[in-house]
C-alpha cells in the first residue's frame, strides 16, 4: 500500500499509531487493541481510538468476527501486506521529519546493538547486513526499474513470511532501503513551503 493522502500521513505521525501500524504490517497477524496497547504502553481504550483513526484511511481493518463484543478484544489486521509513504503526500517538512525519525530510530538502534556484538556468532553468519551503500548513475526510467525490482524481491519474502511466528530457526528480520539523489540541490530549488525554516 502506498500512502499518499496527506491526511493519512498526518495520522501516521502520531507515535502510537505508527507503532500499531508497524506491528500489524510486520506480523501480518490479528492483534487486539489490548495487544497493541501493551506494545505501545497505552490504555486499550486509547489504542482503540487510534486504530479507528487509521481505519478511516484504510490503513488497518477490523477482522471479520463477532466473537468479541468488547471493542478492545476485537482483532485488527493490516490493510495490506506492506506500506510505504509517498514523498509527495507529506504535507509539511515537520511531518516528513517526524515520519523519517520514526522509521529510522529503531533501525539505527538495532544497528548499534549488532555492532556491539563482538562474540560469535557474528551478524553476517546469520545472513544479516548492518548497512550497505552504493552509487549508481541512472536516468529516471532506470531508477524506477531498480526501485520496482527491489520492491518485487522484498514483496516475495514478505509473502513467504506472512503469518509465520518466530521459532528456533526463523527470526523476525527488518529491512530498509532508500533511493536518494547524491546531490539534492540538483533537483532544483525547493518549493516555498518546503524551504528550511532555519
């Protein structure tokens, strides 16, 4: 799911909603408001409210069940197999910064934790890559093709892992990638409302 509606993106800037989205999309399993509230450290009633906000934009949905009259115990599901925020939908620089920070902070924390691991087995022995960067010179059509091919690879493995729980051999694994211009200024001057306020 590509999230481009500025109102939906604004809803995602709330840290509790973003945590709920991350859990539902990563696990691809039903979670109740009470389950998600424990993860986020909030009350179940508060989580129910946040989930209904996300539901308005189709980001999450209620599971088809009538077994739980208490809304806090009714299961919720991700609205799709994955989600990404479309840059053009970010209404303000502040919202973009919040979303970027929410995505990057836990990843950087995991990187540091792996770097601190000095005793065997090392991360590479598990198939992990802490960070890999590269530089390519491509035109717009080639960049789109690269993006689409990489997205197809991760979709393949997301579908393979959908519904799985961790066990002795299968561990939850995070991934992230970006496609950025080496020189942002080469894109031309920013729009007036995108200019750095400092």
